[in-house]
């Protein structure tokens, strides 16, 4: 019997939102979900909400899939995530390439196709 994995994405993400406000990384799924509702007004299905701690060396992403929530955590052993210059204000919308650059520690603001870093 031959079993094949699904060819579609495991989690559907239509929108990615970067929070400028830092998050205490001790927060679990419920507290992080409460922060999403506080910061973004609601936790919408198929949306990812990205937070960093004050030092920007840890990141958490809360993903709502329509059935529940996923909470992902990432920690850099060296360096910091390139976060928004302003640590307060309105959330910032990201695309998938920008999120991948951010999670890799690259300057997501300039991420273009194929991870070309430019200033356009």
C-alpha cells in the first residue's frame, strides 16, 4: 500500500500580522490568544500573529486555523530578529517571504522574490 502526503500546505495562512508590542515569552496559547484579541481586535481564521520579546531574540507565532490555535516558538542562539523600528503603534502586515526572512534573522523589510535583499 502506497501512502502519499498531501500536496497542499499543512496550515493555510492568508494573512500575517506583526505586532510591534513585545510579548512575554512565558505566555502560553491562552494568554497569547488574549493578546492577539487585545492587539488585533480578533483572532481570525487562517491568520498568523507574530510577536517578539523585548530583546527580540525570541519569537512566537499564534496561528488560528478555524478549529483551534497553534503556537510556535523560535529562539535565536545569536543575534536578534530584525523587528519593526517602532515598538508601539499599529500592527504591520507581512507576506510569506517577509515572515521567512524575519524568522531567519534577516531584514524582512527588504525581502523580495527569492530572498533578494533590495531597497525597492
